[in-house]
C-alpha cells in the first residue's frame, strides 16, 4: 500500500475530533493497511488516522518487540468502557511530536470496545503498556495529545518549540 506523511504539531488537524466510520468497506481496509505501513516505517507502536490527516475514528497498534512476530491491531470506532482506579506513570512519545518523551500518568487497565476489520464487535481488556497505548491513540481521535497531561509550563514549552520550527520551515 502506501506510507503516508505523519502530521506534526502544530498542525490544527491534530486537535480536531474524528468522525465515526459508518461501514467497514474496502476503503477503510486500505486505510488500515496504509496506517500500519506508515506506523511500521516511522517506526512506532501506534497510529491514529488524524495523525495522517484522515478524520476517521480508526487506530492501529502493534506492541510486538523487534524480532518478534508482528501482532497488528486495528480498532474501528473504539471506545473505552472502563478505566481502572490504579494508575501508572510511563514515558510516552508521539510520532506527531517527534523526539520528545515525557512521563504521563494514566489508568493501568482499560476495557475497550471496537469494531474489527471483519465488522465484528470486540470487547478487550488491556493492562500495562497496551492499556497506555490504547488510551494514547484514542485520545488522538478526540484531538487530545499526550502533552495535554503535562504541567502547563512543560506543555507550553513543547508547543512553543514546535510553533517556532513550523515558522522556520515555512520560511
């Protein structure tokens, strides 16, 4: 398929809310393939459609480590139905905010409901790294970035850095 360009902060599309997907058709399956190709090429462990400028509620993930068999996941119209009370702090990064990593506190476990590529409804319990990845990617569908969980000072510093870079790139 195709490797698509990944949007970088301050692109306004990263702050937009994605639209629900009406049907799992060939276009959505092709989009999922492109998203996986783009994610693997980056390289990353998750990618949401808004990160490539497609305002649809679909995310892809693969937490398999290097040398392990790939285990791609495609979540269409995903929704977290349950959050654990226990929280964990882990270092997060984002393909749309390259080369920056910060500690973020999130629930340690979630239950997510989504549609798979065959049109089936799936309910999945996730914990640890998978739970964090699910929360991070689903945030993208609502225009939320992981830096929104940081202190205002850190977040403003990141936004300022990327605004400056965008202005330099624009000439």
